[in-house]
C-alpha cells in the first residue's frame, strides 16, 4: 500500500472567531492510500487544536507509520499504534474508504446499516459584532437549526439577535469552555426562552466538578470534555449529550464505538466537526444517521469546497457521492 500525505489550506468565507481565537483559514491533512490494484482511499483531518495538534505534528505521526502501512496495516492495528487524534482519524477514514472502493461495497453496507438519509445540520455563526451576527442570521433565515458561538462577555445579546432574525429556528449555544457555573446558571433560563435547545461545553473541562451546581433548564453537551471512550466515565452527569468529532476520537472506528457506549450510558448523541471540507464531513454522516443534533457544516463556512462535494439544501445535507468517500 502506498501512502501520500498533503497539507492544504482552506480559506473561510469570513474570519471565524470562537472564544479561543480567530482564524482566516483552516489547515488540514489529506492522506491518500493506494493499493496494488489502483484503488485509493482518502481521509482528511484538521486535528485537535486545543490539544496542540497541527498539520505538522499529524504528518509526522503518519510518516512514522508508513512502513506498517506499506506492509498492510489494518484498522484494528491502527487503533493500537496511534492515540486518538487527527492523524489516526485521517488514516482510519482513508482505510474505510479504501476498503469500500476495493470491495465495491459501501461503508454503510459494510456496517450493516440502512441506506443513509439526508440529515439537517446546524449552521455555525462565529463571534462577531451584534449587528454582523444579526445580518448573518437573517441571511440564514431558511435554516432550521443555528449554532451561536459565544464567550464570557458576548453571549445573551448575540443569541437575542439570532432569535430576532430567525424566530423559527432552534438554537445551539457553544461557549467553548469560556463560562463559569455562576454565569451558566444566570444565563440558562433566559436562553431557554429564546429557543436554545442545547448549551455546548460551557465550562473548562478541568472544572467539571462545578457542573454539579448547574440548575438550569437547558440540556448541556460535552465537547472538549469527551474525546473517546476513555473519557466517557469521567464526565459530569450534568451532561445529557456528547459531541462526537472524528478528529477527537481518532476516526470513524472509535467514533462508532463511542456512540454505542454513550447511548448505553444514557447520553444523547451530537455529531460535530472541526470545520473541514466535504471529505471530512462524509464519514460523520455515518454517525449523523442516529444523532439528535448534527453539526457538519464545515463546507458552508469555507469560500470553496472539494469537487465532488456534499450538497446542502437550506441546511439539509444530501448523501455524500461515492466518488468523494465511502
């Protein structure tokens, strides 16, 4: 098996700001695996930036496994050789794709799943001025689900702007660890009246114990606090939902296992992304078939996408073309 590794830069339509900072473009790692018969499989990863991952560190991890890949490394072996993270995600998804292309059997069929159906994803609105946030929400008036990024100082008014522009939409709020439990308890009742269905990762993961004091009406979702199955048992029971991202789990293989374990433990499932292209969204569509909340809007945030890519119709993701992945 031959291994090709590329780094790519995908500009955002507008600078994308969250509580941790702002970016003009997203750097991703693209891994392509080719077998002796000319079949190829691809996987894309942006990595987990808050854990220090970059395209350089991920490329180094992939390079270290090239001898094993040339010798025919399997997905099961991969789980043991690399930790959860972006490099394993790119390789795991490339192996799934290669198996599908080589066998002529889709990933869906290999997993014994029903044929996939279109799903509704949210559209993420980054942190901006209130006027810009309201304009962006009005431009997205046809969306059924919007996600609002907030921080420690810009939160309630931003959500009010979105609700005013799109009163029919359900809203997700993502603080990316920027709040305290006191602020969470203050805001949650007001957010509930504005149509907020979920608050994502309000507190830093290291402050999980404080969530025992949460008394608000809006369910909470764990994101940075839950990477893979190893972190599931450490979660605060204040969380009702977990956001599964393939860059965090280290690929579709572990993501599927995490989804099974989370549902068995009583959690709702959300499937999210690190804002990649359609190639990164396609494996997430496997999980999206059984998720309560879907946040696979990466291509909608970028100035361009891969060809072929996933078609979005007012937030409804269509089935990924087989030429793309799976």
